[in-house]
């Protein structure tokens, strides 16, 4: 990952081992790519396929600011394979610039959220996988029709059981994929179809319910946070309020008040 601003920087011709994909936040980036002179401005997605030589330079006084993902070799290939449930060639993108405001916002927000320790690993991985898969399906030169999800109630039940048993750990998308015996892409689709929730939303729901149970037993808020997999108390506060409409502190105050009223 890279988040940078350049004003007079000029990059010599080079290439990357894996796909590079990002979003211009400010200014304009110019680069020579596949025989074309490309100018990417604010909101544009700029990218390069593995092995494609390109340079980089400012085309305005303000330079440019961008957020970039530099993917490992074959990382996007594996996502593409999982989308189609078969072995396919590397996804190929004809242009070095794509104008797609919806995906631009998704990629930009994802990059920002990767820096946020209060967002779970499972959420970051799931969103990354879904966004990249969707981008491939829409913008790669190869036409891709993903495998339609079938009925997977038993597998979804197994995923839910795994999350309920491991909610206090750093659950990953790979953990769930191995447990269910299905690909990550297929897992994300069938889980949301069967439950109406993403796996990371379900994980957060299990965590706040367990934290609530602990606080009902008199466990302090900070101990409840640490005991249920949250980064810290503020992390629990944010997620708890999202589900229950009040903070853990307000919940404990109400519990104490009603408990005294009953006595």
C-alpha cells in the first residue's frame, strides 16, 4: 500500500511484478502506457498489469496525490479463478486509466480503512476480495460470468459455528474458506444470501452479544472488550452502539438503575 503526494517527482520507466491499482485523490498524474500518453485526474482509477512498462510524472503545478495497492504476483489471478470456479488466464486490463466513480470510491475508502485498527481483519479481507472481484468482472478484457450460488445451508451453518467458537480471535477469510470447503468468493456470496449479513457483520454481532452478556454479569467494559476480540474499549463502543443504539456505558448505567429499582 502507498499513500503519497508528489509535486516534481518523475518516475523512470519501470514495471511491477503484480497488478498495481489505485485512485488519484488530487491533481493529475501523467504516464506513458502501451503506446499511449495517459492523464489520470482526481477520481480516476489508475492501474498497470504485471510486466507492463510505464513511467510517471506530474502534468500540473500541484502535482498529484494518490492511494495505491501493489498486489503480489498472481494475487488477482487467484481471485479471478475463484470468481469463475476454474483455472483462467491472468485478468488483463487494456487501459491504464479507468473512470468508474462507484469503484473509485470503494477502492479509495478501502485503502483508507486498511489503516484503521478498529476494522477487523475479516472485514478488510472480505471487502478487498469483493471489490477486486467485482472490478475484474466489470473491467477486465476477458468476459467473466461468476458461478451462481446454490443452496449451502450446511456450509453456512458451519461458518456460523466457527465464528461463534472463535469470535475472540483474529478470524480470517481463509479460516472460513477452509472450514466451509468452498472458495472465498463463493463463501461471501452464499453467506450473505443465506443470512442477510456479511461474515464480518455476523462476527461483530456475535462479539457485541458476548460483550453484553459479560457486562450483564458485572464484567467491566474494558475487560468485556478485551475478552470478546475488540481492539480496545472505543472499538467496542463504536460497534455496540451500531447494533444497540446506545453505548456500553449507557447500557451499564441502565442495568445498574433497573437492578436497584428491583431491589
